[in-house]
């Protein structure tokens, strides 16, 4: 195994990647609501506990010498929850408008990408072969989740389109990006990051649609049921990928 293979820290982008990513996004939305409201932890305690767990998971992720499905996807799920909580704290506790939060996180993500590219001359996830690149990678992902939460809530609630319509809108936008990449040769790195950003509000809207009461435009499955269902599916897929290694890059 050469050095590049040894230090590759991310999975290959396959259909499994996108399925787990969207489900992790949904879990991030519903799990945050479950801990905050169902268990009455409140935003502050929930944020502190989940941030602590995220720090621990990222320690193991960045200490690993190669991509390990269970460690990687645990970090993604936890960063999804924390990203949601960051936006919720700004909006609910500090009274920041969703429009302002969306603009703020869009700018934060843009600055992260600019700094990453200026330092490494690439934003490709297939080049996450150093600690610095991995740090940029996870910081960018955190901002995509926070941005997606704000943008998803802005579309679904502030514009009164509802959760289901919001999910369809973001799914359609992902379809446009996919078509632009495969049909019109949109740069693969650009297409990936746009799609990655868009899956967050789509997953958040989907999670709200499944879990929220019918009076609010949801299916009333509850945050507990929705979270458990998606966690079980994620675990099954991660076990499958661990065994088959279908998402391992061969460089």
C-alpha cells in the first residue's frame, strides 16, 4: 500500500455515499429535535453534549491512518446534529433571522473554500491525504450542515412552502446539478460540493416532513421513530460497506 492509499480518509462517491449522507442529514435534524424537546435537554445542554461527542469522534477519525466506514460516518452523523444545533442556537436563543444565518454560513463556507484552495490548490475530496486537508474538509462539512439547516428552514417556514415542497425543490436542484455534470461537463469538484450543500436542506426538510405533526404539514411519525428508522438503515449500509469495501478508493 503506497502513501496516498494509506492516508486516504474519505469514501468513494457512490450511490451509497449519497444515500447515507441524506439519511445522516435527516437524523441530524430529527435527533437534535428529539434530544432538545422529547428528552427536555434544552438547546444548551444538547449542544454541549453533542459537540463533546463530535470532538471525540473527530479525534478518532483524524487519528486513523485510512478511511474506516464506521468512524467516518459516525463523525458525519454527529456533525450533522451539531450543525443543526449551531443554527438553532443562533435563531432560537440569539434571535438571529434565518436570512441572516443563511448569509452568514454561506460566507463562512466560501471563506473556508477560499482558504482551503489557497493553501492546497484543490478542493477535491479524493485528495484528503494530509491532516491540514482533512481539517479543511471537516470544517467545510460543518458549515454545509449549518448552512443547509438555515436555508432549509428559510424555504420551508419563512416562505411558507411546507416541508414536502421544500424537499422536492432541493431534490430538483440536485437533479439539475447532476445533469449539468454528466451532460454539460460541469467540473466534478464544483458539482460535488454544490450537491453536498443541497442535500442538507433536502434531508432537513425530509426529516421535518416525516416527523412533524400533520397540523404542521408533516406525516407525524415523530422524531423518535424517524431517527431510529434512519439510524438502522445507516448502520446496515455501513456494515455492508465495511464488509464489501465497495466505497474504498483504489489509487
